[in-house]
C-alpha cells in the first residue's frame, strides 16, 4: 500500500484558494487524513487536496472558496478539490486581490493576483478594500433604488458601466456616479 501524502500543516496558514466542487465518488478510496474540530474532512494527494465540508469562505486565517458544480448540488456538505499550486499567500497589508464580475450569472467575486487567469487590467487591492468594493457591486447588481437618480435606457448597461469602473479604476462610487 502506498504511503499517504502529508503536506506541512503550516503551509495552509494565511492562504487563499479556490476549490472546484467534485462528485463525492472522487474520495471513495482515499483515507481521511485530517478531521477539523468543525467537522471538515481533508484528503491529501500528491496533486492536491480534497476538502469535504459544509462551510466555505473564511476559515481561521485563510480564505478558501468553493466553485460549485453546475447544476449546483442540493447537499450542504460539498467536496472540493484544489491542486497544490492554487494555494496562494494571503495577508491584510498587500494588494493581492482583484475583482471579477460575471454579468450573465449576476455574481461578483475576488481572485488572487497569482491566478494564471489574471489579465493585469483589474486594479489590485487589499482584502479590506476588495471586500468594500464587492459590497458596493453586489448592491448595484441586486438593488434598483440607486438607479432612480440616472437617466438611462437599459439598467443592465448602466450597471455594467458602474461596476466596470469600480473594478478597473480607483475612483470612488460617488465619483463614478457623478461622471455618468
């Protein structure tokens, strides 16, 4: 029997990672290698980590997000996989994050600057600044009361204009609104 791979537990502290949801059959033959106090199970392989959990997002001193399967599974407990090279360093001081909006899904999220898909066009921000902007963008996506102050033909076009400026400039939302 092959000896199980065990990464250094300190290597997960202060990290950002996006896990991809997997079908639970992926871990059928793998032993649980770590069980957290909160009930999450961890399965390590040479290629990466599987995490079975009912909670994702901020975890102690790390930010681990799960990208769901489509169509999304109904179970609250989800299995995610991330390869080792997708664990990126995280801290509160550096400008590590950029914002990504998916207009067709009406969603917004943050990504790490080390993500190979980063096009270097979106402004990098600290985690605090990123969180503040994401909240503003979610309000623009989900509310309409802010739009009554604008003369527009298509609300979706107006939303995209405002959101793109929030992502690609350092202008405040008030400055952006005054320009439009």
